[in-house]
C-alpha cells in the first residue's frame, strides 16, 4: 500500500478548474446608443441608433474579483 507522500498529487482538481473557468468566462453583449441629429431647414430632427457590441463577464459576481486575485488562486491551486 502506498503512503500519502508517495501518491501523485493532482495539479488542479475539477472544482478549482470550474471556479477559475467561471471567473474568466465571457459572453457577447450589446447596447444601443441613440444620438439626436439636429434639424436643418429642409429636414426634421432624426434619431440615429448605433449598436455597440463588446464582451463582458458571464457571471456578475466575477466582476468583484480582480485579475490579480484570479492569477494568485490559479498559481496556488496548481502547485
């Protein structure tokens, strides 16, 4: 029978992998920016809609964790 000291240590367990993956997960997001173009002598005021697309974190609570803390946790768990 092997002793705990002789047993190989897993580098990153599944729970830690899932946590780190969730903290780094991104999703596409977009919002509409509306601007008002002033009227001229020949036309009325018009609203111009511009759609802005970007990537944001998938889970809102992940915004409370800095990238530095994620790196520290990844290094600690991968020992």
